[in-house]
């Protein structure tokens, strides 16, 4: 189950500013934890961010081989799982 992180901490942990529509995340190897920075749009429309589709996808686990650990990435959902998009990559 996803856990909530204080809004004032999450941008610093993920390493990017909150985006209007895109979700970003970071897999922190030292903690074996993936953090999601939800978009402004998501925060405004989802009372409990644990119900966001990105959080629900994270609850299914990740394929560590897909992630560039300790690096911010734009996020997507592929086959029901949370998937990173390297910063600047075409979608």
C-alpha cells in the first residue's frame, strides 16, 4: 500500500518541481522505495492520493530493471504497473 509523504518534502525527494499534468517519480535505492510526485491536476481532483492510478500501479510493484535508480523520471502506467520515462525522452 502506498504511503503519503508530506507535500513540502516530496519535491525535494523526487528532485523536480510539481508539474501541472505529469506525474514524476524516483526510485531511491538506499530506501528501496519509489516516491511519486503527483501532478497539480491529480492533487486537485483526488482527495486521497493513494487512490490515484499511479499509486495503485505502484502497489503492484515495479520492475527494478526498468528504473534508473536515484534519478527523477516522468511516470506512466504500462500493463498495470508503474513505469519510468527518462527525463527528456519522447513518449
